């Protein structure tokens, strides 16, 4: 029972990225081998997430050393300890490879983690309750392998219906393939599943790694997804692409649309531009206030966004409702 309690604590902390709390986990008695193995796994995942690769590798070695001392027939749920700890081994090894930017090894190892997870026995809750496909799908998105990420997230949703993280990953993979209508349908399902959550997800949260400047590889472009609270009172979601010192370009979509409407344009933009595609108020992943949808409100948001990003000038590209004159604030 004590092993099970530590087990769920560790996996929950890992899934929610509570790296500081993991660092505070006390070392169990040496006789509690399975408990120690879970602690090494959690610490290794935390170190890998914060780019302390040497420390993560030491925790992986410690995990593997402990696993060798666990009897092959040691019980754990309906799977046995060996089957469950195999998932931990492969998942941690894959995440370390991802933190090292060793793409091929990371993807290959995380696929093995998925296979190991699928080999565990059925139980409620699952004997291994940290879906490996979330990590694999996130890693694929970070590498720009969007079609394969879509397949992985669909498989995870088939196994765990309404998994909010998997739905989020599926939405992102569809958007990056310009499958706009499919992305919008899945996004509605994600928002319903995630409506009581108090956090907003990023692709990096699925992969569980910290990337410099939150930059994501996609179609050989540098794409950054972010949120900013404007002085007009709304939170705006945006994507930013290419040279931070380039000519600012702000892309504004039409009514009932979102920044996704520019998903086919962004890959074609010259890298000399610093491109922002906004989800305007009431659209996409931005705030949806009960009122304030006059043209002047949208225009005020653009000016506030320029202030937030310290842009003195910008070229504004508009959709059906935007007839912006000039490019000075």
C-alpha cells in the first residue's frame, strides 16, 4: 500500500510538472525497492525537464540498478513490478534523449515506452497511469512530425477517451497540417474536457521539456506560441514566427475565424519578417468577454498588443473586417 501511494504521488507530480516538489521527496527506506525506483524515475524526469542532463542520467542509472534487485515475480497491480518499471525505464531514457536533442533516439525509445505501457495489465486506475503517448506525441510535435503526432494522439484518445492533454495535442497536430475544420471540431471537444482546468497547456508541457524561448520546430520555421494580457483587459493568444529583429507584421483574421486561417501563409513568409498571427478577442484561444466587439475594440487590442511587444511600427495584414489605414500607432 505504501508503494502504491508513493507511486501515484510521483506520477501525478511528473504529469503536472511539479519539479520543485519532486526535488523535496524524501528518500525512502532502502528496503522499499519499488518505492525507491519510482522516486528515481520522478527525479530523473524533473532533472531532464530542467536541462540538468547529467543529474537525470544518474537517476536513470540508479533506477536501473534498483530494478535489477526487484524480484521478477514481484507483484504490482495486475501487471507485476517488472512490467511497470520497464515503462519507467524507457520513458525516462527517452526524455533524457529528448533533452539532449537526440531526436532519433528519443523517438525510438519513447515508442518502446508506449509498447511497454500497452503490455501492462488492465486495471482501474491503470497500473501505469502516465500515458507514454502524451510524451511521444509532444516530442513528435516539437520535431515538426505533425502527421505522426496526429496518429499517436488519436491512439491515446482511443485508449483514454476525453484525455484533455491528448485532445490538445491532436488539435495542435491538426492545425500544423492545415486541417482547419478537423482542428476546430476537436478543439471544441478539448475545451469541453478542459473547462474546469486552471492551467493552459503548451506543446512543451506534453513533451515535458523546457526549450529556450518556447520555440517549436515546425516546417523548418521558428514558431512560438504565447499569451499576453493586454491593457484593454483581455488575454490574447498569438503565434510568432521568424526573426525577432525583423520587420514586424501583424496578421488579423476575419469574424468567426482564428490565427489558424494564416497557417498556410506562415510557412511561405520570408524569414526577414517578424510575424504575429493573433487570435482576436472572442476567437480562437483568446479571452471571450461578454461585450466589447466593436471595430474600435479590436483596433484598441492591436495597439495594446504592439505596446506589449514594444513595437513602434508594424505592417498590418487584415481579413474581411480589417481595413486598417497606415502602420503607425
